[in-house]
C-alpha cells in the first residue's frame, strides 16, 4: 500500500524485498535497497538546486538504470518528470522544454553534443544534472549550472528526503504526444491517474517479487508506465530491453529467454516480428507467463500463431489513449477454430466507466456505432498550458465528473465487449505511436518549394499503418530532401515512408483536398 502517490512505491518495496533486483540493464543492476538509496540522494540534490513541489524536471538520456533513478528521484522531490524522446529533433525537444517550463534537466554525457540545440537558455531551465559520467563538458548553455558526474550524489544523504506535503492529485508526469497544430501537446497525469491503472494491472496480472517485467517502450511512451510502476508495486524486477536488439527478432527472442522475462508488454508489431522472424519454435522462453499488448490493432492471424507458440502464456489486449491510461482490456481466450477477423478492446477496468455517444448525442446501445468516452480516476488532468484544448477534451457530466472523448469509434457486441472500429479524425497509430497526420502536413507545407500536400495512412497488417505523403511542388524537390527536412522537425517514426509527387491534388466540391480519393 502507498499514500496514494507513486513516490512511495520504491520505499515500500525496499522495506519488503530489499535484496530483490529492482532494475537490470545489460549486466548492470540495482536492488530495491540500492534504488531507494540512490534515488533519495538525487531527490536531496534536486531540492538543494531549488526543485519544489509541482516543478517539472526533464529526462533527456537514453533509457538506462540512471533514467529510472531519475524518475524516482524527481517524484521523491515532489516534482513531475517530463521524458524527452532522445531521438527527436532538437527543435521539437526545445519546444517541449520551453512549453513545460522545465526547471532542471537530467541528462547523460552521450547527449552533451545536443544540449545547445535545445535552446535551454531561452526557457526556464536552470540546472543540468549529468547522471552517468564524471568528465567535464565544454559546451554548456549560457547561464545554466552543470552538475557533472554521479559522484555529486555522494554528497547527499541516502535517507528519505523530508516529508513533502503532497496529494494523489499532484502532477506526476507530462507525456507529450503528437498535436494537430504542428506542436506536440503535453498530457498531464497525476499520481491518482497513474496508480488507478497500476494497482489494477498489478492485481489483475498478479505481478509479484518473482516476476521479471520487460521494459520495451521508451519512457516518453505511455506503455512504460506499467513496466516501471507495476514492477515496483509488486516488488518485481524490470529488465530494460536494449534498443539495439529490438529490430532483430531472433536476438529479442533470446533476450526474453535468457533474462527469464515473465511478463511482456509492447505494441503488437514487435510481437508480429517475433512470430514471423523470431524462431520462437526453437527459442522457447520458458518463464514467459503473460503477454500484454496495446497501442495498435494486433492482426489475429499473427496473434493466433503466437498463442500456439506460447501455449502456457496468458494474453491480454489493453486499450486506452495516453489521456486515460488503460481504460479497457480483453483477455484473449484460446482460439478453437480459425481466428476471428479482430478481437475486442474488451470491458472497462475496475473503477472506470466507459460508454459511447452517437453522432446525435445519445448514449449508444448494443450494435450502435458511437465515440468511446471515458470517465474515472485514470482520466488525465488536462493538457499542459492549454486550457482551451483541455476544455474541449474534458467535458463535465451531470455529476461534474470529467469525461474524455477519445475520438475512437466503437460498438458494443453481444458479449458486452467494446469493438474498435476506427478514428473519427485523422489521427492514426503506427508501430504503437499515436500520430496526427496534420502535424506532418504542417511540417511538409513549411518547405519553401512545397505548394500543398496531403498525408494519408496506408493500412499495413504488421505495423497497423504506414505513412504516405502526396506532394505538389513549385520546383524540383527530391524525396531525400523532404525526408531530411522533416527529420529536423519531427521524430523519425512520423517521417513518411512513401512520397508521391503530383502536379495537383484532387479536390472536393468545397475546394478541400479529397483525401479519400488519395487513399
């Protein structure tokens, strides 16, 4: 049990199972007692540098033991963490750092060449704390204090910092997702929002001290919430999956086997790769007892094959946008005959209410199509620094509870399970990432030689969607030039895979681009 905040998960585990492994990363590891001590030291350092309750602290380093120490140190200082995608262009990261008002940035020596590009001196950042190295760094943004090296933590006590007046409704983290205006939007999640999901998941999947959980998702992706916090609540180990092996299915299968991962959680496209090229019939992971997936549709023909290859594992489909954590789930039963065309997103998790609203504003009944709405403790606080967007996204019901309209079209089947049908707008999922096609169009249209463009999703059974751009230019422009131009402004997962150059784009009778004709 905790006080309703994430910051007490590690202290509770350290008291209960101090010598159990908390986190492992390529031969390095920390026990819960060690994680408790070093995260306490970091919390003291942050408080000493002026970090206070409610401040935002950025994480700009590759996923590692240090990044987990950073997360718990930030939470223990009473602040909220803001993970920055290490692979995103500096302009995007600079926008996030400025928009979130990041007070302090936790980083690593491997990122030192990129600090200047973040334009931190134009924002509120006062301190850079390098968590994984001792060497001095030459180029520090002007006016920003550098705390270099892990040895700086040795000057601080390993005991818990003084009690901070706190509430479960305090901000715990801000996750930035794709925004339709061209700039990412910060989803604000409180301790209550996160724990409502984490406590349900820990209990439902019986996460305990003998488990080893995979940590495959990057920290700026909401799937990471389960990996980190459910492991801590259950006293389990979290095994960081090296990014270098994620694209090699055979190596990934061996990693799962050799590290004895018992609970796996990722987007379905990774699991599809394991089915197609992972040689799971030869590399059987004997400890794997639960396979959880979320973020995109899992083609059932590959899910069926995976279940045949792992007959003793439990399979579950978890659903929910970042704004709601996970709000519904479906445990996949064994397929007796041929797999169905799709599986449901299931029923609401405990404590959460979901329903659908039709186009005419009615609550949908069985077999009616409607937009899925969510209310309950997992629903976000809002979007950072954007009250207008928050007001549009969160509507109050008769009991004054916040209701989030997901934009996902669903219907209720005869078994009482929700079935996902598609998006109301142009937001898509690709490889588990949520992407606003309009954000890509904003970037392409900013190229000086682009007259107009349209970006569409091309359905793909492995990664859900691939991205294609139709472009009209005023002068010859190569595909390579547009890719490089976009890479300076967008993360790699948002870069179109296909470009088609046209003299003009089809238009509707109202003069709008006829996107359906392009698809």
